[in-house]
């Protein structure tokens, strides 16, 4: 899985925002706000990664159990997949 290139991340007022660009602007109404974990996963998705690779990286960077990391990563991946933000 890899993120699509039609979103840019911006930090505004201490918030991590994914902003649609190009043709995605017409398809999406609004912005996506990322917490620190979601930002980490989004940045890692610049390269093709599996859910297991992403969860392992979350465990390394944050104080979280492997089970919690897998669940959180999968929830985030499900949501951004539903929103058309990743390539499978």
C-alpha cells in the first residue's frame, strides 16, 4: 500500500493537515486532521508498505503494544482507503 500523490501535509496551528490538491480538490470536501501516529503512518506510506511493516514502525516510535499498533494502523488504513487516499 502506498499513499497517492494528490495530498500534501501541512502543519497549521499545531495541527497536521492533509490537504487535497489537483483533481482531488473536487472529489473531497474538507481536510483530514492527523494525530502524531497517523502522521507517522502517512509519512511511511511514501513508500509501498504492508500493514505489518507500518504497525512495527509505530511500535518502535510510540509507547504502544503490538496489538494496539496493528489495530490502530488498520483503522487508519481502512479510513484512508475508503477516502481514496492510497494505492493498493
